[in-house]
C-alpha cells in the first residue's frame, strides 16, 4: 500500500484511547480495526477478515513465545503448590539476621529470578514475607523491593520472556535481528539500572522519604498485618505439598541453565560456532520454549516419584498457570496484530514516517527523550510495558531504521520508559502482583513507590537528552549516574535513617 498520512491513524487512535480510557485491550482492538478499515477502503466485512488474517500471520509466527509463557505459568503454579516456597521462607526466617540483611536477600532473590516478571513477583513475596515480617519491615517496603527487581531486572536479562517479546515487536521486513538489538540496548536502559542502584542505596542507608518514610515509621512503632489483601493468585491458598527448599532451587536452576543452553543450541554451538556467535544467532523464542519444557519435565520427575504433591495437584497446575498468563498473552497478540497492520504489506507506516523524519533530520536529536516520555506516559496510563513497547518499537524502527546507533538509543529509551511507567502504574500487573506478594494494601504500595519512580525517571530524562545531543549512550549513562549520585548525596545529608 502506498504510504500516506492515514497510516499514522491506527497507532495514534490506540495511544489516545489508551491514555484516555486506561483500557489497553479495547484500545488495541479499535486501533487494529481502524487500520483494517483504512486498508480495505471502509469495507466492514473485509476489515474483519483482514484483521484476523494479520493476527493469524503475527501470532502464528510468534507461537513459541506464547507456549513459553504458558509453560512458565504452569511451572510457577506447580512450585507454589508443592509448598517449596513456604519451606524456604521458614528456613530464611531462622537464618537471616537484621532488617538490612533481610532486604538485601529479598533484592538478591529478585535479581536471580530474572526469567519472567510474573515468576519473580509470584515467588519473591511468598518466599521472603515471613522473613521481613519477623523483623517488622513494612509491607510497603517489601512490595517496593519486589517491584524494583521484577520488570527492571527482566528488561536487562537476555534469558527472559521480555527479551523474546522485544524481538517479536519488530515490524516485518525490518531485517533487524531482534535479539542482537535487545543486547545492545541493555547498557543504555537507564531506568532499569538506576532503579536497582537506587534500591540498594535505600536498603543500605535506611534513608527512605516521602510516603514510604511515613509507612516505615508506622510499621516500626506498631507493626500490623493488614486484614485485607489484594491477592490475584489464589494458587497460594492451595499450598498443600511437602516441598523442601531443594524443590524450589532445583527447578529454578534447571530453568535458567536449560534456557541458556537452548540459546547456545539454536545458535549453532554444536556446529562449531563460538559462544558469542551462538548467542548472537540464536532463536530466543525457541530457546525459551525448549528450556521451560525441560524444566517442566524435570520438575514433574522431581516431585511425583517423591510424592511432594499428588498427580492430580500437579495436573491442576496446568489450569492455574494458563490463567495467570492470560493477560500477557492477550496483550501480546493484540500488539503483534497492530504491528502487522502497520507494516509495509498493509498501511506502510514505516515508509511514511521514515520519509517524514528524513525531511526533518534535525529532530533526531530529541528522539531519545521524546520516546522515553511517551513510553512512560503510555505505560503508566495503560498499566502494560509489553503493550507500550509493542506499539512504540515499530515506530522507532520506522523513524531511525537507517541509523543503527540512534535506533539502539531510541529502542533503549522506549524499553526504559515502558518499565518506568509500568513500575508506577496502579493498574500494572506487576504492581498488583507485587502488592499481592507482599500482602499490603495496593494503593499504599502505589503511593509509597511513586516518589521513588519520579526521582529515578527525572535522572533518566537528563541522560536521554544527553544521548540525543551526543548520539552516545555512554555519555547519557554517565550523566544520569552523576545526577542520581547527586540526589543520593542530598538524601543522605538531609534525611535521617529509620533503621
């Protein structure tokens, strides 16, 4: 289809509706259908057929990612049903000494579980809550640590569901290796790195501020477990297994090792290629499916012969796991379809935007901070980082596809902003699951976390402005770190420790 200004309409409709209604599913559906209407010249029946034809193409080509998500959900449910997370929590409560140690172990566990943010949130809270309660640590602080080591860790981990999703968000025909692009964005994902650095600073110094300080002071004076929890994971109520700590650790280690091996295998490690070359040429989606299936089979052989859980309970995990992953699967399918309807085969958005930007080349200096701000606003309003970079990455590719250096910076800004907005959003799945994992009131978690998100995001904006001016991600990283260091210095001087 010839490139015209109308090709911009579907993503614009999607973004405006998402910001206005805060309903990402309906916004994506309307955006997709509007694109199909433009392509078919207003034919309703033709638009319906086109919409589902594009969905068949896009979803069919990414089915491995969907299978990985389902298997991962089943694995999480099985581990939870086994009681292994409970056993670890009881052991840790007897072993760990002091508030700082408890929070550092919580952060470390969150970093180690980097495969998927759902897996992270569903595990860390259950494992560490008994420990943090022992030391009267505010549930809001626990929720912040869980949230700060969920999406921010996953978005910089090559072996994760996020890496595969980012690669699949690239438009068809771009001839860009999604995994290689993702690897290049890791050092310049400012929000992820600065959030983890800031989290460690807060844990080590105990100098919390704003709403979090008030919450911690109240917890220190009179620790009360809330009567009502916003718990989205009823599977926790079914922890009836005889699992031990090893039943948690072994499946996690096998999952990580199998996924890494899967990437080496699909990259040709057995065909004589080196490790670096194998990682660069791997099929990440197939690798994650391979690794998760190996871990799932291993977990079955680990649990069933030893009667850690019954065969029926293990099979029940299938339904629980699929249910937990349904929102992510639905968002991905719709985001892929929107990307497809905007491709050169249909509306050719890339051709139009690319031609427009090439005529105004001076705008390229402002693209990293613009993409960051748009991404953080969209993710905050819709509650989904996957939907956000599913919408914005194809636009970034269309705008700066001919400049590989600027493409890396812009995609890094999109991913960074998407995680930042997701981190702050009250309707984000990871925010909700962090509240549920810590068993604190959801709005209390949102209110106490928001000032920290704004602090880190402000430093990121300055860094991405420098990125645009210098066309160097390292310069932006250095400046953002200096800004955050200055902020931490001020906090250390003006805020007293609550420990």
